[in-house]
């Protein structure tokens, strides 16, 4: 089985740093919470695309 993942990088700038409540509101406007994640640092994307050790499929 192959995983298919896709990432989109959007960069925004502001004249002055945004406060946390402004960042929260802005992130709500730019993404779909059901299928997307907003990251504040590109380095966080590594965790999204990393693959763990393969395990056998089991069910109960």
C-alpha cells in the first residue's frame, strides 16, 4: 500500500507581528479543519510526512 500525501505552502506577511488571537482567527479563514492543518513553522511539516515502522495489519 502506498501513501499519497500533498502539502501546500502559503506564506503571509504582516506589517506588524500578529497577536495570538489574530493568528487563530486568520488560520480559521485559510483552511478546512477537516482535511488541513495550519503550521506556524515549515519545520513542523516533517512530522506530517514521516513514515513510521511498518507493522502487520491486525483486526479484533
